[in-house]
């Protein structure tokens, strides 16, 4: 397989409406191929980890019926019970690493939730990036999370957080505000060389690569904050916690923004898939 790029499947099953999700599956496949990479969407189907989907399989996942949200810790149980799961960033990191796939494109990672001092809600994504040698290309994380705490936790875990052509931690729907990154790489050969050096020193630890949403697709930060505040209030009213929280918030944002967050989400994922493919190609040359 030349220049493989892993893709997660939770976004298809739980992050978007079915038809948009299906179209996105096809778009990401083409985007990775156009940049010279091999797309490897990952899920668990009937108890088997799958690397690459047929169109039927993609449709089943997008429909999201009889599909679990599969974190890293769910994989063994899904396999033993022959169930199907759409893998989150954490589940995808584990399965990608098992096949030696070094580059993975997602939209945004999970992180430390707001109010975590009460709820202890921190995404397993952070731990999984620490434990698997995969470069996770993401547009940062949404401010539904507590971003300063998320960055602190990544530091504690020893996960490098690198900007690609940005000095600011991107905040998913916009290119970021005041969270400074310590490391920035401005071209693909430099980024690939840094990854190679990192894996010589820390062969088992992943890296978070931050690729901001293209400026043309950014949503205004103040507007996003307003939608977020409302979405968080709704989640509290409905007492949504645990695994259901992230999909609930995404759906609330979609409604509040009349679909604008979905359009931005699609644009940034495609951008990440392209960049990840360029990185996978560059990694072969270092
Ligand atoms: N961020 C998004 N869209 C998503 C997710 C994150 O903008 O669909 C998904 C990813 O699969 C991520 C997961 O790994 O949500 C994190 O869920 P939790 O917060 O329950 O760990
Ligand atoms: Mn959680």
C-alpha cells in the first residue's frame, strides 16, 4: 500500500446526516487519491476490523443503525460479540497502528470537556494518541471542549502538538485565537523530517498535527461562541453525558447555525485528508 492515510468512521455514523456523510466518504476517498495517497477508512463490521470500505459498507455505517460508537476500549468486546462499530479517533488510532499506518486524518479530536473538574469527562482520544505512533491530522478541537486544559493534558502525556503553517492552535470552525503553539512547520518536507526524528526518539507515541480550516470556510468566532453556549445549555437541560455528549452537541450546533457548522466541518475534513495524503507521501521520501 503506498502512502496509506487512515480515516475514522464515527463522523459518518454520528457526526453528520446520512446523505452528507455518504457524500463525504466519497469526497475523502478522491481527495486522498488525488494527492497520491491510499485512503484507508477504518471500522469494525460484524466483529472484524475493516481497512477500506465497499460502497455498501459505507452506506451501512452512514445509516448508523446497529452501529456502536467504538472507542479504543470497545474494540475487543465488539470483536468477541460480532458487532459493528464506527471508530472514533481513539479506536482508529489503535487499528491504524496495528497495521503500521502512520498518518490519520480526522476533523477534530476529542479532548477535555468543559466542567471536567466535576464530570471527569476527558476523551480517550488523548490517551490513544499517546499510546499509538500515528500522526493525527486535525483542525484542532472545538471550543465545546476546554481547550487550554486539553493542551495541558497533551503536554502531560508527552504528545507533541505541531502547527502546520499556523502558530495558533486552531479551533475547528475558525483558525484559532490566543492559544500559542510551541512548534510550527511550514512545509511538508520539514514536517515529515520532524516526524521521522520524533519516532526515532519516541517510537510508540503519536503526534497531533494542527491544520486550520481554510480561511474561506471559517465561521466568525463570536458567532460560534454564541451557538456553543446555547448547545452546552441544551445538553445540560437534557442531562446528556458520556459518549452521547459529542454527537448531541454537534447536532445542536447544526440546528442553531442552520447547517453552517456542517458545511465548515465538511470543508475542514477534506482539507485535512488532502494534507494528510501529502504528508504520507512526504514521509516516504525522508
Ligand atoms: N469532533 C468532531 N466531530 C466528531 C468527533 C469529534 O468535530 O464526530 C468524534 C470523533 O470520532 C472523536 C469523538 O474521536 O467524536 C470523540 O468523542 P468523545 O468526546 O466521546 O471521546
Ligand atoms: Mn467522554
